[in-house]
C-alpha cells in the first residue's frame, strides 16, 4: 500500500508541476483527486506458553490483521492487473467512473516514465475517490520482483504494458511520450 501510494503521489506531483508551468490554465477535462484507503496492521497479543501452561513472561504475538478504511457504495474495478487500459468488459465507457479509469491509465504511464520503466501501479479498484488493494508491477529483470510484490506481480503484464497502453487525453495534455 505504501509503494502504491508513493507512486500515485508521484503522478500527482507531475500533474501539479505541469499545471503550475501553464500558469494555472485549467485542462479541458476533470482531474480526479483519488487516494488509497488508510490501512494499518493490528496484532493481537497472547501470553506465551510452555508445554500448554501460561507463563508470566512477556506476551507473544498472536494473529496479525490488515485493517483498511471502509469503502461505501458499489465497488469498481478500474484497470485489471494484466492490462494497461480500462476495459469495456470491466468498466463500460459510459460509466461515470470511466473518467477515473482513464486518469488511472494515465497515472500508470506517468509512473512508468517517472521510474524510468521500473514500476507502476496496476489492478486499480475502489469506489469514488478511494482506491484499495493495489498491485505493483515491476521489471522482472532488475530484481526478484515477485518476492517483493507477490504473485500478482505479473511479468507479462509489465512487459506488455508499453504495447497495450493506449495514450489518452491525459497522457497527451501532460506531455507523456507515446510508447510507439
């Protein structure tokens, strides 16, 4: 979650920098202000036991839980983990949330550029301005990315991103170079 948040914030820094360089001239479209849900780890503590008997020594960690801010309303899948585009089968282009999906597609392109082709957030989902359960995709040749970001770090999704991403009006307005 922290990595995804950092990458999203880097995208917004690019947006803010370009807007400032254009003397506050607003773009011809809405710029959604999205964020990832607040999250924390919680652990329960238990008394340590030796051969089934409780001891008076320091407590031991029991279970660990991931706690996230609650999402209200209907959940939307904006961009699937293996693709670099909002898919009509996932989110039809007449949906009100399609603007968010197109903007998130732009953030993937921006993150790819800002990290010199090393990483971007994939598998965007959530509701309204809240996002949750991100997946980071990274270059499979630079380090053991699966160990860092888990089985959802699809090397094919990362490698195919420049081929599958279709630049949109956000990419053009914010001067991102096309892949081809």
